[in-house]
């Protein structure tokens, strides 16, 4: 497969800030980013930013 102008800069993603969250259902603490964060353990969207 060939692309013109190069592919996405994956290295730029590493510079994005993550935030700390806690799932209100299973109490799992994790890092995430974005507007619709979900718990990686139970997939609940009932999460709260803790930091």
C-alpha cells in the first residue's frame, strides 16, 4: 500500500496528556483521555476524573 504525504505521526499521540479516572461501578483506577472515557475493566462509562 502506498500513501502520498506520509502516514499519521504516531509519535505525536504520546505527547497528549492523560488524566486519572476512577470507575464508579467497579472502583478501578486508570488513565484515559478523550471525552467519552470508559473503564477498561468493566466497560462502564460511569467514571469520574480524580486528578
